[in-house]
């Protein structure tokens, strides 16, 4: 069936529609579940473990369970994915992850959360997301690229089996699927014990399912196509930058997975917000200092390009395939976010982030 679709429509349109569907599922589920790494790290840092932390763990463990189960059953192969096959940067993961985590606290959301909030009418998220995207583009191909390249070259790791944590520790996909399944059950119990609505819990599971479907869908296209197609999943910083630059510089946007993902998430989140009555215009207020949001956007834009992805691209998608750089980046996102939150809590109320 996939071969017939590719013969009739070509790789670009098929990937675009695939990403549109995956993005709409992710956007709707992320909006309803309030999936947010920033909120989870704040609960962790302040030892106030609650719904936000459990929602994140549910989504992450569901993504790992889905991906590793498909690998175990032989229907998915991620060995050629960029996160595993290409040379990675541990220094980039450490520095970039910490910067991203700090920026996430200042901007009140990571890249994916800002996109979801933008779809609900949050103008703070729109402005901050644009700053993040422009900084990411400057870090990838513009004036900040030399700095990113120099920091990334400090400590590199070659692609291949050495970049796969499961291979390095001789852990089978089946074993990891079992572990992630048990973790998911514990997180489900914890969320329910904290009084989290069943609909939010189910939506959190769907966030992880969307990540797994992204891997499965792009792999199916790559397997059936005669052309080289990148096996990938949900990520935001790179596709957002490419989409923005394409709209600015080109008369038409090339169709592909990245160009379909961003509008898909936006439409999914907007539809869910309108359905649940959460759509409303939100502006900068006197107790919400704009400079903090802008600084956060800059830190996340540069940090994500240095770390090899955002909280979802590196943390969820890269983490679900156990790329060592993704796990290091995710760890330092947590460290950077927790440290920044603790610093802000010790600042005078007038200067702290609203």
C-alpha cells in the first residue's frame, strides 16, 4: 500500500500528510493533557510532585514502550536515524541542554509548549516562539553557527552502536519495553492518585503514541521509497525554523515531514482549545516581564541547535531510541531548568518570573 501511495503522490506529499496527522494528534493531546516539561521540572525541583510530573512521565514512558515494542517485533529499525547513525556531540548535549532548560523556565514553556500555547491565542508564546525560531536559524546557518560548531566539537561521539545506550549496556528492546511498560503503569497510578482527570491521563498517553507513530510512519516511507528518506519523529526547533524561513524566502514551501508537523500541531492544539473552551487571547502583563520571555527564547533557540533537539526532539524522540546524546541533553535540560527555578525562587518577588 505504501508503495502505491509513493508511486501516485511522491515522498514529499505522503510525508507531509503523515506529519500533519501525527502533528494534529500530538497538538490536541499535548493541549488537553497540559504536557509540559517546564511544569514537570518545577514540581521536581520544589519537591511538589503532582500531575505535571506524572503527565510527563506517562508521555515519555508511552513513547519508549511504543518504539521499543515495535523494534522488538521487527517492524521498526531506527539504526539509520540521525540521532544514532550520525556523529553526536556530548559537549553540545551538556551545554545546550542546560541552556535550553534555563530558557524553558524563563519563557514559561519549551518549544513544543510555546507552539501549542500559540494555537490557543497566547500572544506571549507567539512572540517568544518567533524569537526562539530566529535564534535557532541563526545558530544553524547564521552568525551563531561558528559558536555552536566550536562548542559542539569539544566532545564528540561517533555514530553507530556506540551511540546507542541499549547496545552499549547489552539491553534488549524487549527488556526495555517491559521496563517502560512497568514505568507507565506506575505513572498512571500516581497520576490517578493525585486526582488527575482521566481524559488528561489518556491524552498524555497519546502524546507518547504520536512520537512512536512518527518513527513508524517515516520508517515505512523510507523502506518503500527508492529515494533516501530520513527516519525521524516529532521535533520542533528545526522544522519550525525551516518552515519560517521557507515562508519568508520561497514562494512555495517544499512538502515533507518537517513542513507538515508544525501546522499539524498548531491545528490540533487550536481545535482542542476551541472544543474545551480554552482558546482566548493572552498578552504580556505588567507582572509578566517581556525581557524574561525573550531571553528564554534566545537560550532555547541556541541551546536546542547545540543539543541536537528540543525537549521533544531530543528528549522524547531521541530518548525513545536511546541515543546517548539525547539522554544527556534531557538530563541537563532537567538540571538547567531546576537550577534556574530555584534561583528565581530566591529572588525578590518583583524580579521573579510571573
